[in-house]
């Protein structure tokens, strides 16, 4: 079982080798094609327009309010809009903090300073400052106009969340060891530190929100999750709550920009909650399983979420109506709501090469497979017909036939389909007893072997 990046499979070829006597020299590889889209890490709305930024481990994708494609910045990991929407900040392939123009996607500057992998990035409300943190606990604040570092700090662990207060004077830093610290950047030491999270572990879903310029809230979703608010001037706990143990609390939550509503993940949807009364106003339904991330529109009227398979949903909060959905980032196996960090999903038998290495089968949509031509990097056809996520594709050794199986634990239908990879047409299908977990062609004939639980 290999760990492959389902979102963006890189085809690399060996273009040259050094002479035979240089035995220790490594082969030289070049990138020829990049196929697919990265699994979703975060979502963000443009500050003034109906443009949605989807950040993945392979770049930033831009969509309109109907989740149609607008553009792509290939290298922009951890991408985020500036407060005025003119710029996108992110991390390029060399781990440099990079600025791009949001309309043209043209690069506008690079800032080097982090040696460890950058894990968090945040604009100040004024747009003048940009804070970044890395896996080794290094915090840098940059002047975005001059594109230089002005403050450096060392914090307690890998930085997960960075949040500025409303007047650009304080920065909340949440680290992997669940410590929340608040820095006044004019001082060396933090002005406030909250007790570590006492539940859920480092994998819990956490949201940090400034209620006003001195009051910070930490919301932890997990088994026995917490909701606390502190006055960072005095260090006093303003309010705190420890909900009952509940599986739903593993799911993410997000507070609306106007601070009046919160969205709480649920096993069958998303709860919309009145922040003042804690009353549940409505339940927003999702077509499949849980959500792994939630983000509000800037006017607090719409909610966008990432499903368990990296599909994207957009809702009208006042009615609970599903306005649009996009499954271009979807992958064939669900991930837990708490697994939103860096890294590639473990997807077993996909992507899959044809025997002659000409064609490549990769997940596309939630329950389909795209067939790509490896020599041109173009998609040839889409294999549609499964009713559950496809978890394995096996190519026939002597032709472009490909057999696929779906996750029958998800749907209950134990079905094997055989396709013509060149045309996308269905050649045959059969159902069998038990749930097929793997399939393979016998090399010497047309026999297809499937293994069931």
C-alpha cells in the first residue's frame, strides 16, 4: 500500500543518467505532467467578491458562488486572501512566503526565512502585516509592503493557528501541544497564555476567534470538547463550558464573522446555533457523511464546508438550502474530521497505471474514475456508474481494459465493473457474495480474481 497524493499525481521520467563510472550519482528527474487536484485543507471567501479560495497541498483553486472554476495558482500552499482582496499570500514549493495578484495570479514577491515547513499563515486586519509559523515553532511577522521580516519569536511547538485581533496589536498563536498564547509584538514574551486543552488530543478540531480587541475565544471540538473565552488584558476567564461526551463533537465548528451564529458539525449535517442563546436554529443537511472544515462568507449569510471525501458544499444559512456542490477534489476513501493536516491520504489501489504505462486511472468526482493519457497529460474519459467511492482499479495486462470495485461497506452493493479505458464504455459487470476488497487480472488469460472479506 503506497501513500499517494490523490489530488495531484506527478508523472516524472528519468531524462538523463551520468556516465557509468559515476555510480553514486542520482538520476536526474524532470516534471512532465501534473494531473488532478489536491485534497482540501482550507476554504476562504474573498473579502468583497463572491470568489471562494480552496487551498490544497498542491495549490490554490478559485471558484465562483456556484463552485465553477475561475483559476489556479499551482504553488500556493496555505493560500489566503489579503484583507482588501488584492493579494493572495501562500507558501511556494521552496517553502518561501509568496505573494500573488488575486486577479491575474501573477507572482508579486517572495520572502525567505523559514527553514522548517510552514504550517500557518495569517494577514493582519490592516493588510500591512503577515504572520507565519512553522513546524519547529518559529513565528515570523512580515511587513507585506516592504516584504521583509520585522519580528521573530520562538513558541512552544508546531504552529497550527494564527489569529490577529481587530486593531493589529495582538496575535493569538495555537500550537500542536494545545497551548494558546497571545503576543503583543512590541514585547518579547506572551501577554497571555491559556491552559492547555484538557480533552481530545492534538488531533481535535480547534477554532480561535477574537470577540473584540482584548477578548479571545477558543472552541475545541472533540470528545468532551470545550468553549472558553478570556480577557487577555487581565487573564481572567470570562466564560467556559464543558459539553457532555458526544461523538459529534469530533466534528469542526466555525463562528460567523458577525459573531451572532456558529456552525457545528454533526454526523448527519451541520447545526446552525445562535451564539447568544445557544439555541439550535436549524440543521443543514449534507448529501454524504460528515464535514471536515467549515467557513462562513464575509456577510455571515452563507456557509461552505468540506465533506469527508473532500467534496465541497455551499449553503444558504437562513434557509439551509444547498446552493452548490463541487466534487472535483473528492477522493475514494473518507478521512476523519480531525485529519486536516499536511500529508497524503492513504488510498490503497489508486491511482493505477495501464500495463503499457500509457493510461492512468485516478479518482475523479466522488464515485468516478478519470482516465488520463500520460504522454499528453490530458483526460480522455470518465468512468461513471458506481454508486459508492471507487477503491481499486486493475488494468488488464494486454489491453486497455480496467476493472474497478467500489466500497460496498458504504453502499452495500458488492459490484465489479469492467471498462474500456480508451472509450469509457462499460464492457461487463458482476455482483458477488461478500465485499470485494481487491481485484487482479491473471497474467496468462482473461481471468479476473477478486478477494472478499
